[in-house]
C-alpha cells in the first residue's frame, strides 16, 4: 500500500477521535476502513452504561460499510488513547478481529495501528489472528 494512502487513513482515523462517546473508559478510538473499491468508511467507539452494548470503532466502520452493500476490504487504520491522546498503538480487540475475518482475506487484509503519520505498524489479519475461524471453515 502506498504511503500516501496510509497517511490518509491515519488522518481520517485520528479525526474520528472527536466523535467517540466514551464517558466511562475515556479511551477514544478512531478507525478508517478502506474498501477494495477505494471508498473509505470511518468509525469511532461508542460506549454504553451496560458495557456489553458498547461498539468498537473498527466494528462501527465495518457495519457502516456492510450496511451500504460493501463487503470487500483492503485495510483498516486504528488509533486510540486515553482522552484521545495518542501515546501508543491501539490494537483491535478479539471481537473486531473476528468481524474482520468474516469479510477480509486474512493473508492480504492490512491492519495499520498508528500513533501518528511517522509512527505506525502494519500487520496482516493473519498475523493478528493466526488460525482464525471464518466463512471458509464452514464451506
């Protein structure tokens, strides 16, 4: 993936931090999801007092895309930090990785975790979820 696209995804993910609803953890997360057609879907985390209904930024972006008929993806960028201050990498949780497994090729889908445009790491879904269970297991 070209550096310019990575930087665009990082910028969009960081912008999503301002929309996070996190009155309990105060840990803001933003995501920018790149579809194979070039569209970008964004998401933020949305907490709930009952905790279980909380939705992660990554799943928010995926569900927005899927709800519009998009089901093929290239990459996602994830950023996060306490009170929106980015000091370290924010890794997708296991539930988000499982959602990625549903819609993405684990060998090629890229997960970019960033602190800023100069400090980021890029992994494949397979690296982040080895031996993941997905639709191919049910074929």
